[in-house]
């Protein structure tokens, strides 16, 4: 959440910064602004709402200068308003901030007692106010900004600009990501590489606690102890086409459609040879060395972990505990010896997941990251990284990252089954051969889009929707409900089918659609019995099943969607497609902002 861009350029930076901020829209925001230095003078422009509002403002009230910083704000402390929008300014200091300053009230009260006046409702304003106060006491810009960092508690990525300093940006990170981009006579700062991709492919990622003095000649990076740090410059090959909609109306539609390709990429990366074998990175992973697995994640990634729990326990015999990261980190659970800890995150920067990982360091025997960004904080702080190869995901509602997470996790479960002697080699190879054909099945599932769109026009009229599933389809029911409420704002809940009579059936009437995820598996008959209970009470059932399931379920459903036949093991991956399409088409029918739903951010880098 929130986006930061800084540019020390050779051309006018306002349009460059606005374009870079557009590439960070996926992070979520409700206001935006930029500040520049022109002829030594600091000035800024800010606007509430979408970036087009800031662009319009800049047409009528231009902001010249070849040095600048920009920000998209997702409101935490203080409502969205021009006053609360970034950059914040105090005298000769302008600053943008991603994160939360937890001790801002204490610091603010101290400065107010010294006569400093505050204008905003935000926690962020304390940073430039404190820096300017220190400069008023005789410190230079870099010294004052560095000293300010020592007072701050919480999480932050910070970028400073100073009046009279047209060749200086000061940046720092603690708990929120920040990257430095290297150009020819130009330097850049950004929340992630996506923002900087059109300007440079040479990136330095700041480590936890780092600060950076950036000039057009280069960057000096200091670690948390104030020592010069040698952080590597990495060449980032960014496929700019993946940040475009490529003819689709929304990024979410594009990313749903990309799933057969990117899932094929993920499978190809890990499966080698014929018959296929699973090849993990060189660091290796001895899955016989563990007695239990702890999996930690947030949101959709957490639901991927719940699915993997079924796979790992059933296939390998390893007991698995799955935790929501925001609870895990404060619960401080015991981590017994011989524990494998797995952390799953699309961005690799999810604040709660990263904090949970740090809690496990030195306790778990091995820490594995399943991420989409191999250079992310979670990846860098893990013992082993398993990239999911989903490519850039812009839509806030995760789609292709979810199915790629599942693909990597099911391969990990099969490798554990083989290494631990719970499944013969031939059986594992049969599953892996089937896995290679899954992208083709996913292509077939995507052809249901028109049928799902027709259902969605009616679904859009509902106030409440229930999703039901059994076994590994239960986490998918949770995911289907999450997707629907995320982007259509319809209240939706996912339940294990067997829990229907323990409460949810009280909600069922003719106005409540019930989505039943039921491939023809070992639990199918039980799921159909639950479905019949819904229909007996007038519930409108949308049954998602295969041809055998449709034949055995009989009549009485409101709608039935016929999926390709797929082995039980891989059904949660394939059936994610209709769940995503139902949410997408319902949101389109309702006219909501599909890619940037209200109040949500793509990457949750603060609590």
C-alpha cells in the first residue's frame, strides 16, 4: 500500500513521476501528490482521488523542476484530503512516507510543547516537522534526517527532498520496501522495481534499517549502525507488457486469462525430464528432516496454505499447522525442533508475514519462502526461496498468483510424499505427468466465461452469497467468497459443506445463491446431500462440477457449470478459475472498480 517515487533527473520530472505513480496504482491509494525543486525552490501539488485528478491539477498549475518526489497515499491516520495527502512539508523539508509511525503522538506532543504547529491529522507529518526542527537547531539536511530516524518507532519507507538541494534525495526503510534505481546521470527511488522499470533496469534494494544518500552521481547506503554498506546493483528484466492490459478491460481479466501460461511456466521451472522429477533450487530441502510444518500467510495466500495442508498431510504424513500471520506473530507459538516453516506471499513484503518469519528465525529448522518476487524481503530473509513465476500481478484481487502458489505447493507436497516413502515413485510421476496437462484443462475452464457472465448478472442482485466445499474444496469455497466480496462488495461466506447444519442453513432462502464447488471425488455424495438440503429450503444452487458429477447430482439446481474432468488432487487449482470468473463478472455487472476495489491495497506493508 502507498507508492513512493523519487527522481533526480535530467528532464522535467513531474510527468515522469506521475507515470511512475500510475504503475504503482495497484498498491491502492486515495490521494496523490508530488514535490519538486525548481531553481532551488521547493514546491508541491496534491489531489484527492485518482491520479487523473493530480494530472489535471498539473495542467492548470504546473510544477517545474528536474528533482522531485511523488506519493500515492492509502489513508491510515486521517481521512483522505488534500491537507492529509503527501508529500508533507515543514519549512525546507518535503517528505513522503509509506508505513505507520507508532510513536507519533509522543513526538508530536513534545514538538507542540516547543512551539511547532501541525496542520494534518496524519502520523507521517511528524517526520518532516522533526527534521525541520533539528535543522533549525543547526543540523544539515542529511544529519537532521538521519537523527530523525533514530526517534521513529514503527514501519516506514521514507523519501526526503530539501529546499535549495536540487541534487539530493535522502531515503530510508524499516519494515517497508524501498529500492534505488541507477541511471546515466540520473538516479531514482521507488517502492518497487515496477515503478522504476521504464527508467532503469539496474536496481539496488535497501536492506532493513538502511538509509541512502542519493545524488545524480550515485548513492551511498548506510546500515542501521551508520556504517557504509555495500548493497549489490542487480539487473532486473521487467516485462513491461505485463504491466499493460493487453486488450482486456481490466487487469484482473488479463491475469485470469494468463493463468494457463504462467502456471505452465511455474510447472516447467520445477519439473524436469521424462518421466518428470521435481527439481528444487540448489539450496535443497531434505523433507525427511522434519516432524511438522508450520505455514503462515495472509489473505488469499493463507487460503493457499489451507489447501496445501490437505495435500501435505494426506500425501506425506507430515502434520501441518496453518496460521494467519497477524495472529501468529502475537500468539508467539512454541516452535518445536524439526519444524519446517513455510511463508507464502505474492509480494514478499507483507508486513505481518515478514514479522512472523522473523519470529521463526533461529527457532524453525528451515524457513522456506513461496513468493512471486524473488528479491523481496521475505525471500531475502529465508533459507530457501521457491518462486511461483506468476509474473507481475496488478489487480488487487489475486488470481494467477493464487493458482501458481497452489501449483508450487502441490509439487512440494508430492516431493515430500516421495522422499518420506508415503507414495511410490510411479504414483508420484503419474501425478506430475497429469500436472503438466493442467494448463490445458485451465484453458478449457476459461471457455465457461460467457456462461458465468450470464449467471453473474443475476448474482449481482444478491445481498448475500454462500460458498460450500468439502475437503480441499473447502479452502476454495473460502477463496471464492473472499474474491466476491473483495471486488463486488456483496457479503459472501465460505463454509465446509458439513457445517451447513451448524448455522449457515439458517440464512438460506430464495434470495440467497449458494455456490457449491463439487468435483466428482470421494466426498461428492456427501456434498450433494448438503446441496439437496439447500434446495429443499428454496436456495438457488450454482453447482460447479464435472460431467459425472452433473449426471449424479440430478435436477433441481439453479445453474450447473460443467468443468473438465480432473484428478481430485488438482481440482482446487482448476476450480479456482470459475470462482475467479464469478467474482469478476459480478463486479463488472455491478459497476465496481474491479482492479482497485475500495479500501483495499495490493501489498499490505503496514499493520
